[in-house]
């Protein structure tokens, strides 16, 4: 009889412990910031894993951020972000005409907006169609091989002074 009572006590204790752990996990989740709040702050992107001519899309403040590591055949631009000797295109992936998201065509080395046919080169500069200006560059700071979006570093300030960033 005591072995059955011991088993029932241990089973009840085990279920109570699992319930307590689940309650603590749920409480911890309520303390974590929402993804929308995290996206509103700084976003750090490690560029060391980027591949040439392959578009990476990140999210910052609810906007898509296009990051393209340029290869040797792509023209360099004053709008490029240079990290460790590599040139990157870092722009907000929203067409400056009506806000559609352009697609990257790696074979043609350009971005094409499906809404009204706007085209941008690998520097983010509008080359055809209705977009009135180049793709916008988000505020950034270079930290080693990482890019911190949402913080203005000296490289971004230099682009801003030269009028290369447009409005954010």
C-alpha cells in the first residue's frame, strides 16, 4: 500500500513541477519584447557569411533591407558600403515610386519593380521607369565585419553629407 501511495505522490509532484516550469516559461515570454519592438531598434547583421551576387534580405523597422555583396565585375559606387575591403549594396528594398518591393535579377545585375517596370542598378540608382530617385540607404554603422542598422556611423554621415542616402 505504501508503494502505491509513494508512486501517487511522486506522480503528483512530477506533474506539479512540469506545471510550474510551464508557468515560469509563459511568464518569461511575457517579459520579452515583441518582435515589432525588436525591429524598431538596432539590427546587427554579420556580413562575413555574405556570398557574392546573392541578395540577402533582412528586416529593420518593418522595412525590407537589401544587402548585396558585389563581385569584381560589378561597378563600384560612392553609395557602396565597404567592409573589410568588400563592397556591399545596403538599401531599403522599397521602390521610390510607389513602395513596391523590387526583385533582384542576378543574371542582369539589376533590380526590377513589378508594379510599374522601374529598374535600379547594383548601386541602387534608378536607371529606367518612373522611380524618381535611387533606393534609400538606411542609417548604419560598421562594427568589425558587422553592420548595425539604425545607428549613424561616420561612413553613413559621410554619405549623408554627400547627399547619397536620400530620405529614410
